[in-house]
C-alpha cells in the first residue's frame, strides 16, 4: 500500500517531528492531540523550522507552503478515519499507549496500519490490545526526527509481511534509513544506549568524576557528539528511567537496574532540558 495520508497521535516533540517529515515527503498529515494548545504549538514550531530551512536556502517557498498545507491539526480521533497509516507518539507508558491504540483502532479503517513510536515496550503486547494485530508494528524514530536518519522497525509476533513492507516503504519515502529489530525490550538502539547512560549515572553517583568530566571523557574519548549525561538530559531523565525499567523488568538481569541517582533526579523533577535542570543546568 502506498501511504498517502498519515495520522500522528501526540503533538509533543516526537509527534511534531514525525508530522513535519511526513508532510515534507508529500503525505497528508492529521496531527492529533486532545490538548488543542499543544497542537497549535506544534504547528507553529513546524512552521518556524521550515521557515528557518527556507531562509538558509534548503527549502523553497513553494515547498514550504505545500508542506504546511498538508498539515491538519485536530483534537479528535475521528479524523484518523481518513488515514492509511497511524503513528502513536505519546508518552512512554504502556497503559497510555494501549488506550490510544484502542481508540485509534475504533477510528481507523480495518486495513489501516497502526504503528507505535515506542522506544522500548514490546510490540506484541501493544498489538494484543486491538483486533487485527497483524496490522500493528513498531516504527521507532530518533529524536530530533527531522535531523536523525534512522528508523527502527520492530515486528511483533503477529505483524504481517504486508504491514512490514508498507512501513519500510513509508520510512524510505520520508528519507529515512531503516533497520529491523526483534521484539525484545529496548530493541537495538536503547538496548545498547540506555545501559551506557545508566552506567554514567552510576559513575557520577560513585564520584568517579564530575558530570562535566564524565561527558568530556566520553565525548573526546569515543568521538560521540555529546556525552552520556548531556544526552540523557536531551532525551529526558524520566524517559531514560522508563526505558531502564522496561529493560530491567523484561530481561530480568541486575545489570539493567536503574541507577538510584537517576531515579532520585526524576523524583526531584530534574528531568533535563525540558525542566531546565538535569545532570546539567540549562
């Protein structure tokens, strides 16, 4: 199936990024969120990003106007009925995602595909919450979506070959490179990334170095663009903790246990960039 219309549920940073890239690739987009103010903020942010690209000569005025015309902000799941494909991009909470999937399944056509942007929760469990689970798949975009090249595709036990083929084709239409992961906690990227971030939290907790020294050591010593604690702040410490808990519970090994310092920062409301304080201050 050639996807011509896409419903994106969740108008936060990830949802807005997915909506932007899809609209730029020629897809009609329905950006859905129950918070009308958040939808408007997302549309304004997308417009600002596209205008910035146009000012640098990376986008023509015509393409900017066309992309914005393909974006439709809404607060109703009913508008998803017009979509060939839906991507859920709400908070990393299994209960919330299952509720969104149940609502989406009622609104979408029976043949429409439901994808989740979860970064760690098993697709098979999410798929079990809807009828026709063969149309459910994981489509994990990286943050920020307009910049990052990768999309992880995760097939649940029930996912059909047709669902996979359509999802891969959509990701490639959006200019992304895809990899396929087994449906295991954390998939590929976060199975490796979150334990590294968590170990950096343990190192800070134990006084191995300051947050600045740990980040500088890893940035210059391994040639990554940012240190693990800075990256955790960018992702959101609450999101890092949620993924670490999924890994620990799902894989059952102590090496995945969340660092107490990470949990303490989340309890304190120090969530990183979005709260202006995490392992660093902003």
